[in-house]
């Protein structure tokens, strides 16, 4: 099966070469754990190193904030945008009373952007904000499945971010997201140590240990040769 390299040093080693092409991956973690940096790096390095067009979709942060985050690592985001390799798109606020129609409209816009760019990488930031517009877990699960299924049809390898309270055994905000996706990458931050666990990955084996990572001047770098004890993580 084809692999999509993440562009994140050390992470591909844990994943045996990268994500499976066309898969959906939940990136879960608490505040400050590195979700946004990891996902923007996935899009940027995909464009820079592999010429994979990518789209970063945000439901909360403005596009300018995402752009600033990328610029802070001296990534030439402007060049990638000019070459139509990266697009940042902000979804408008949903009206809960008319969610279904607006949701279908936004999926249509995303599909048009993917087809126009030939996008191979996609980030949805975040499922937490997305779920706030729905009244129950069943609706969240159904609509996430619907979104993921549409992205699979386009053969996009998609990261979906989920905010958690940072607890060791929490892998999503609503408790249903991890069952819809193909893989789960959990990020932890218990100062001064950041760590990553690949909790789930359908269709492939993966390293099941917890590994430390750092956020340096070039972004996220995972130390695949070192291990963090599961018991040391805050419950």
C-alpha cells in the first residue's frame, strides 16, 4: 500500500514510512501539546519536500493566525501559496438550526478546492469546534463519517484535530471521533516533556510505545529511539 510521508522527522519511523494513502487520522491532545504545529508541518513539508498540494481548513482560528504560525518556523508559505501547493480556508460559522444544509455546502466547497488544486493532503481544525454545532454524539459520529468518506473518495490523506483535556486515556473530546477514523495520534504535554503515542492505525503495524518529541526552530521532531513510560503520563 502507498505511504504518505509526514515530513516530520522521527514520526515516519514510528509509522513504518508514513500514513496510508487516503486514510483519516485523528490528532488529539490538550492545550500546548503541538497539534497545530504538527498538522501545519504535515501540509507544508508535503508541499515543499514532496510537491503534494495541501489544504488547511480551520473552523476557529483566522487564516492569518495559521499563516503566522507557519512563518514562525521560517517556512516559505508565501511561495507555496503562489505555486498553488498550499491553501488555507476558514469555514464560516454554522447555524445549528440549518446545520445539515450548511454542512453539505461546505463539503461541496472543500471538494471543489481539492479538485481544483489536486490536493493530496488535508487538515480539519478541529473536530471539537465542528462538534459544538451538533446536539448529540450520534450526530457528531454520523457527520464526521460523512465528511471523512467524502475525503476518501478524493483520495486525500486527512488529519482531523481534536482538543482534549490532556489526560492520558482521553483520545477525543466527545468520545466518538476515534472510532470513525483510521488512525489516532495522541500528543501529550506534561512540562517539560512532550510525547506522542500512535494509539491506532488501521491496515498497518506501528510502534506502540510513547516517544518524546520537541518543537524546535524547524518544527516538530520526534525522538523515535527514546521512550517515555506510559505510567509517567498524568491520568
